[in-house]
C-alpha cells in the first residue's frame, strides 16, 4: 500500500513539473559558457576562416530574462574585452564616394548599444556606455526607424549618433506594430511597389541627403525569417503566378522589388550618401526552397554590403551551437550571392 502511495505522489509531482516547464525540454548546456561562445566567434575571425567578413556588430540588450549584454557576467565582459582588443578590430571607417568600403586591413567593430525595446531610444550616453564596457570604440551605432503610423526620416536619432563621431546605421522597418509572425496591415511590399508611399519616401530621401553625412541603411531586417512581416510568407509566399517573373516565388520577389523601389526613389532624389545593406538571418524560416535568400536579393547594382545575424541560444531551452557552426550554415550561400563584403550585422548569445 505504501509503495502505491509513493507512486501516486511521484506521478503528481511529475505532472506539476511538466506544467511548470510548459512541457518544454530544457537543453543541458554542460560546460558551455557565453564567454566561450564569444571567444570562439572572435577566434574564427582571427583565423581567417571567413575572409569576406569585414565588419561585426554585437547586439547589446537585455529583455524578459534574455541577457545579450557584454557585461552579463564578469567572465563574459572579460572575454569580449580581451577578444576585441586585438588590432584586427578597427574603429575608423573608410569611405569612397560617400560609400562605406571594407577596411584596408582588419574588421570594423560596431554595435547595437541597447537603444530600448523598440530599438529607437537613441542617446549618446548609451553609445558611450557600450564603448566604455568594451574598452573599444565602435564604427557605427545601429538603430531602428520604425514606420508606425507614418514614414519619417529619423533626423534626431541620426544627428545624435553623428554628434558622437559614429556613423548612423538605419534599420528601415516597415511595420505599424511589433507583434511577430503576423502580416503587416499597412506597409505591404505590394503597396510599396505600387507607389502608395512614394510621397513620404521622397521626403525621407530628401532629408537623408540633406544631412550631408555618410549614412548606412538596410530595409527589411532578417528578411528570410517569418517573425517579420516583410518575409515572403506574408507577401505571396511560394506562389509564382500572382506577381512578376513566373520563375521566382512571389513573396521574395515582391520584397526584392520593394527594396529596389526605395533605393530608386533615393537615387532619383540625389541621395548619394547612403551605403545599402541586405540583411538575412543565418537560418531561413520556413526552411523551404522558395524562401532562399537569393530570391530576395535586389542585386549588386543596388546593394553595397551583405549582412547576416548569427545568434547562439537567446533563451533557456535552445540548443547550444558555436558561432562558427551557425555561420557555416549560410556563409557559402552569402559568398555565392554576391562578391560584396559581408557584415555580421547582429551577433550575440544569452548568459546561461
């Protein structure tokens, strides 16, 4: 009888634990640490394993239990500082005809220095704080230009960054809200192509030109991931008969043409001070052939740099993979896509 009671008690304890964990299996990180992951990333750059990588940009942020900051622990901070102290990582930009070009030697060091949950609370203090932590200056500061209810050039944010001596890097984000994995109700790729926002985009371009300073910009961050509404899944998906070339999936093709349309507007308005980046994630979601990055790419006539996000686990329960394992998943695709230099536009990992 006692054994039966013990069995029942163990059963109820198991049920409680299952509900407490949400049914998810936790991944055992073993001896792996965030510091180790950082060291692996920088070692892969130093080794020449990725010769086309000419810029890196750490994503420095903490939110809802996820801590990507370089000072999430003393060991992590020391690993970052020690790694980035190498002369390989440079803090001075090189331009040609107002375009950022790859450094004569080494790799640019840059960051998203925690501009808040919506990525647009830009202050000089946040930039200075990151540089003090890293003991290394950054070339650019990365922030989001969220369109929300109207499209406006982020003059205040650009001037704030420029006044610190850094290059403003604008993430053009065509979204009215921040819920992931759902269609965008207003700023669809087709509406951009159709010219519905041309008046606002023309003003955006004029303001960009009037800054008189070199700018970096990307449209549609991590486009091959369906967490963002500009992903092909929400703009035609794998269909090939609803838009454009019947040999290209409609969803990616619409993104490609929307991006081209924005750059065409800038060019038509004399904007010669923007270096354009194309930004994908190391993994395509969904992992279907129609979602391949090649279908999204606007082409070398439009794009100056190719960029990628490379993240280790960002929350408990995700499988641990070294930085190099993750980048290896897409590096060949990137160099086959274009001969342009590659930037690691976002990389990071949570503290375990």
